[in-house]
């Protein structure tokens, strides 16, 4: 008998999984049991599982999901520690299931779960890659939205045309279902930034996904709160920028360099102010340089490294490593510029080279130490 006969896999004792529903959660403990009950109702006749991807919610969402999972094998929970992000949660949830078809939906019951069987049926014959639950096709609706939110959403949808050529009415939807192959084809190009995973998928697919939109009405939230804050708009712009120029130059570096430019302005303004207050040049320039460093640090913390924002003591420690790093960068900048100038090059070329080397150095230190991951 050949030796490897002994390790042959046993015949499967259950039917294969047909559908996974991936649900990102952040403080949704009251919604999880209701959603699971509703999935049981609407998905009769389909072999399904639900994967809750929880970013360490303070309200015990992950425990609630695990408690249900103890008696319900269809329920799973993936808990992430020290991480944030709706899109990246969805990506990791999809990667954690073996199902050939995957749905993504919110936990807060705003997405109409009764659409799931229709979505599943639409994917059955293999002629489509993605089915989108859409609020903007006939029969769909955003429900009770005020004018302001509707206008913002409209504008964002138009902006999305910059990176997605497909004529999709609701690219902002967080409710959709797709075939595993379509996801696999895009996964390595995904930006994973922010809230808009569907848009990311469309913009990252090597060939335009074949899709259909099915209408649904966006319900109002009953339990818990929306996590949408003003910075979601910022994250959205970062996603658009990343898709437009990210393959040429990292968006983070561009932002970092732009903020560096702002720092030069702060430096000059504070210097002018300090001199007019009667300070001598050296102390005035010292104050101005410190002001520029602190403002650059705060801006980078709010914008460039928003997903790794430092708070409390870490903020203080970050300011120290940032300042030390930038000081070394300044010395390198001056040294290189002086060397190039000494070799007979024009002053502006020398200055530009120095500034560029300084910026790259500062960025490397900021990314690895100040806002680095491992701690
Ligand atoms: N794991 C994880 N991590 N989940 C998150 C995070 C996060 O950082 N932020 C939000 N969620 C979860 C919420 O718990 C909820 O289940 C779902 O993601 C949507 O969050 P909401 O806060 O309810 O978002 P919304 O209702 O304002 O926005 C929804 O509608 C938009 C369209 O207007 C989302 O579906 C958006 O993707 C969609 O664009
Ligand atoms: Mn919601």
C-alpha cells in the first residue's frame, strides 16, 4: 500500500459552503443577534455562513458573535486588535472564507437582507461578477436622508468617475455580492483605504467587472450609531488619489511633502512675527523652526497617518522622534546642497536636491519610527 494512502482526506460529510456573508462591525452588539436571525430566515435552501469582522469593539460585539457561534456553526467571528477600517475589515473577512460567492453587508440592518437570495440567483449562471444592492436605480431609495447628505453623496459619486469607468449608479454602496474569482483578480491591487470597498474593487479589477444593480431601500438605523464622521470624506479623497497616482508615487509621500511645504510657510511667518517682536535672528529662527516642526507633526498625525493616529503619551513620544528625525534630515539637506553647489552646479539645483533628499529621509523616519507599526 503506498504510504500516502494513509493521509488521504476523508469524504466530506456536509455539503459545500455556497455563500459567505461578510459583515464588518464596530460597536454593533445589539444588531448582531437580529441580523443572524434574519439571515436564517432569508437564506433557507442555501449553504451559507456569516463572518463578523470586528475591530475590537468596546461594547463586546465580538463576544456576542462568539456566543452565538458556540451553538450555530454558520456564525464565525474574526477579531482584529489595534486595527481600524471598514474596507480592510471586508477584505480580510473575504480572505477568511472558502465560499465561492461572498456578500458584504453592514451589521446595522440598514441593508435589506431579503435581497440576498436574488443577488445569489443573479450570480448563478456565471455571466456576472458582481451584484450591487443599489439605492440609485428605479425601485431603490436612500430612505430618510436629509438634502445635505444626499448632495454630498451625489458629488462623491460624480468624483468616483475619475477612477471607475463603469456606468454604475451606486458605486458607494456597501451592500453587494461577488464571485470569488472576481475578488481574487483584484485583491492585490486593492487600496484597502477608508469606507468604499466596492469602489475600490471596481477601480482595482484588471478588467471591468460584469455587474448588475438590484434596487433596495436603505433603512434607518435602530440600534447603535453611525461611524461616518467628517474624516470619511478625507479618506475617500485619499482612495481616489491613491488610485489615480498611487502606482507612480505613494499618496502618503505626496501629502508628507505638501505638509513640508506648509511648514516652510509657518517657519517664515513665525520668523517674521518673532523679529518684529524684537527677538534677535538666532532665537527668532529657533522659535520659528520649532513651530514649523510641531505644526508639521500635528498635520501629519491628523492627515497623512490618520489610520495610525497617535494619542496621549504616544503623541509626545512621536513628536520627539519626529523632531530628532527631521533635524537629521535638515543636516543632510544642508550637507548635500552645499556639496553639489561646491561642485559648480546652480544654486537652485543644489537646493532642490538637498530638499528632496531631506524629504525622503524625513518620510522614511516618520513612516518607520514615528508612525511605525510595531510597538
Ligand atoms: N470592522 C470595522 N471597522 N467595521 C466598521 C468600521 C471599522 O473601522 N467602521 C464602520 N464599521 C461597520 C459598522 O459597524 C457597520 O456595520 C458598517 O461598518 C457601516 O458603518 P456605518 O457607520 O453604519 O456606516 P453608514 O451607514 O454611515 O454608511 C454605510 O452606507 C454608506 C452609503 O451611504 C456604509 O455601508 C458605507 O460603506 C456606504 O458607503
Ligand atoms: Mn449604517
